[in-house]
C-alpha cells in the first residue's frame, strides 16, 4: 500500500506500509514541498505519484527505513541523476541527505 502525505504517518498507516516488505519501508520525499510517498514496491512508483501531483524532479529523492535497525538509507535508482550532479544510487549531496534524513524523522516519529 502506498500512502502519500505531508503530515507524519500514524502507527496504523505505518503498519499498512509494512505490508510490502515487513521490516523495510521504501520512501520517496519531495524535499521542497515536504511530501512523502511511502510503501511502494519500487521507488519509481512513488516518484510518479509525486511528479503527477506537481513535484519537480530535482526535489524528489528516494531511500528507506530499516525497521529492525532503525537506520535510514539514501539508496534508490531514482537518485541517479547526472543533471542534478548525482551519479550514484546514493544521495551524494550532504545538504540534500541532511534534509532527507530530517524529513524522514519527521514523517516517521514513532519508528525512528
């Protein structure tokens, strides 16, 4: 189940998001509009939702949360964007990583 919103996820919503991978939640965040689309099978599914709702490609970044270790990762194929100076699956820009992490903690306060 994919849930896209601009407010923190509730415990019930997080339980629904875990249906896809049990101990991992894929997240895609528009770091400018502060909107998160989570629970997708593939990051590009949530990326498409954000693009269709008016997000700019350069503001959309992907990663996820390991629910067992409480670790946030910054790894997604959608992050490979040479035009935005990102040539890796990982978010390479320190400032973007920091914002992505802060927003992930905002959206998932009961998990992290």
